[in-house]
C-alpha cells in the first residue's frame, strides 16, 4: 500500500546519445525458419524497418548491473539467530533449487534499486511508485543517413558470422547474427519522477548504472565483442509542478563541463546541490 505522504513534485528529463562503439545485437523475431533467414535478427520498428533499442532492454540492463553493486542490510537467520547482514541485491535474491543457483530480480520493495526501477504487484514490502521510465531509443537521422549511404537501399544492419569449434574434430559450425553497425547512434530519453524531497539523491543511481553499462555490454554476445556503448551529449532538465500547472519554464541542469558518466556521478552533489526543491 502506498504511503499517504507521497506527492508528485515534478520530474527530471534525461536525454543522451547512445553511441555504439561496436556492433549491437538486441534480438527480435526469429526468422531462422525461413529459407535464407537470419539465425538471430535484431529487433526493428515494424513501420520504418529501422533497428532500435527497446526501453525495456536498456532499463533492464541498468537494473541488473546495479543489483550487483547496491547493498542493503538484510535480516539473515543463521544458527537460529537473526542478524543484519550487508548484502548486494543479487546476494539477497540468490536461491537454490534442485541443486542449481539462480538470482531473480530484486523485489524487496525497500532498496534504492526497487524504488528507482519499480517492483511487481506481489511485493511484500512497502511498495513505492516507480521513479524511472525509459523510452524506446530510435536512431538519429545522421545515423539513418549513414546506413542508407553505405549499406544499400533499405539495409540498416550487418551480418556477423560466428563459429563454434568442435574441440576434438576442429569442425566449424557457423551461424549468422544480425547486428546494428558500429558508430550507430540512438536517442535516449529517461524520465525520473519526484515524489519525496530526497528523491533527487536517488537519481544518482541512474548515473551509476549508466557508468556501469559503459564498462559492460548492452544486448547479446557481449562477451564476444558486441554491445560496447557510451553515453554522449547528456542533457538534463527539471520540470516542477509549475511547468505542468502554470506554464513555467523548465530548469536546465548545468553540468559544469562534466561530460563522462564517471565525472557526473563523482560530482553529483555539486551538479544537483541547488536542485532539491
């Protein structure tokens, strides 16, 4: 049940360019059953045919990375004694069944990850309104122009062939994978809702996740070279209640020359020190 103290105070609008430094593969509908079909196609817009980055893929990856780094004290029972133990969200969610370990999405409803990214309807803890929404990311016009100029008419992707090698016979088993070409750029837009006075501090988690993603991989085959991305040209605006009710202007957050996700995360307090209201 939601606490009655929640009140909509406004939101941050975060925009950036998602620059693919290597090919990017985010899977779409399987076409492998067709003659000449691709084993692993990327997801594409049904109307334009352009590949895009689903908001769910970006948000899910950010959340997954943060669950490995975000800690919280959990009540753990050991030898019939309950203790508060500092654990990551992944450690909290680890479960063993039939001799196998698995970790599901954190659903405690109380940690910063759950508050920022949301929880399911069956959450047992206090359920807070989700703070972060992530739009689908579509390619920039300059990227579309480059695709059309260099790949051919109505061709927006590349085909990468990979092989698995039999360790005894050295026989190759090739398969093809569709990727968005390196140097493609997609437009990112994220919305961060404010319901409490201290919610701005929770926004720091978003930049932490973006920093982690730059040193990880987005989409499939990350361990085999795909999915290296960086965030560029970051813009942040704050829209208070007056923006929506009384037509007041939004506030542009000055980044003071900080460009990298690490710089923004490291200097978060300086950048947002006057943005609590």
